[in-house]
C-alpha cells in the first residue's frame, strides 16, 4: 500500500479559521471573503474548519445536498482563485436519513477530487454521568481516504478522528505526506489535548499536519480555535489564536522525507510481530 516516487516540491497552505453560526448564507459569505485573503497571501491550498457552512440547532434537518448550492459555492472558489480547496466539512444529506460529516477536496479547476466522511463517532456513556451518541445523529463514513494530487499526497480527518493514531499511520503508509484535519474542538478538551495530539500525529508519522478549527461561542459550547500547522519534526510553524483568522505555512515535502530518514520509525515497525490492516482504504487519483 505504501507509495514510491512521492512528490518532493514546496507549496503554501492557507488555513481559514472561522466562527460559523446558524446563518448559512452569512457563513459562506465570510468563507469567500477569507478565502480571498488566503489566496492573496499566496496559498496554493486553502482549507476550512469542520461544519463550515452551518453550526446550530437541527443540523440533520438543515443538511446540504451532496452536489447542491453549498458544494457549488466551494467549487467556484477553487476555480476562481485557481487553488486546491479543502472545504473542512459540511453536513451532507444521506439516503439513510442521518447526514454525514463530509470533507471535499476540489482541484484548481473546481473538480471534486475526493470525499471523506468522518469515521469515528463520539459515543460516550459515563457511569452516573452524561451520555451522548453522535452516531444517533451522524452516519459514519466507510473508509480511510488519501488523495494523490499534483500538489501532494493528502490524507483527511475530522475532529474526533485525531484521537485514533492508527488511522493517521495507515494514511501515511498509503502515501500521505500532509494530513488535513478539520475540527470544532471544545475549549475544555482543546486546552488540554489539541496541540499535544496534533504534534504527536506529526512526530510519530514524520508528516505535516494542518489542523483548521472553529472558534467562538457555539450553540452548545465554546470552540477552541488555535488552528495550526505542525511540521514533520513536531514544530508548530503557523498558529492562530481565538479569533477568526487566516494563517499560512510553507510545506516542504522533501523535508518530510528527510525527517523520515532521520527517525525511521515507519521502516523500523516490527511487521513480523504486528501490523495495521485497513479493510477500506480509498485512494483518489487526480
């Protein structure tokens, strides 16, 4: 599954940290404005946070059509600025009745390259404490996704996925050089876990991790913000605060190869003793 002949180039990534609310039209207008700022800063790839188009009551009832107006608005942005565009995620209507939390990657020509649907659902039932089942509201995805583009080989994750290191290792084994993570972390868990987990995922895999989060007061909690880009050595090379913002970072794919040579954890894995297996890996070729 590991790919040879990986890309060795450089490019600039722009992260658009937003405070999305229940007004879809206002959110998409703000996304367009901030995408323009990211493009003006020389971004070759622009990414957004989780549920960028709407955060509010009745997420399922307000879900988007898979190829509807919301998706077309991001296609137009990618085509208009001539950049790769990762929409973070949207709540996407599904035939089963429960929507999916769906990330879409668009080419500079506005073509849909890949779709990823959040795999890991936050289902918790604490004894004498709170109970919540995200899977009652959201339909989980059915595969890990890597997209092989002209820019880089990209892996995708959404929010709670960050806590499952095996998923990131499988993406890197399949060739991913940069992992794009869209999130809406709460302030409480974000303060404790956000940066340590992001840096760990980058360090243990020798890859870049670009994590774009929501910020601001949502209907159920305060979002953490602090979008960041972590390089393969685990250094934070770009960071936002707790306000809507655009940050950029320069990605050097050859540096990722260099780090993997210096710390050859991927090569030194004892696959004669243990191995990770993936029953559903989707590789999209541009």
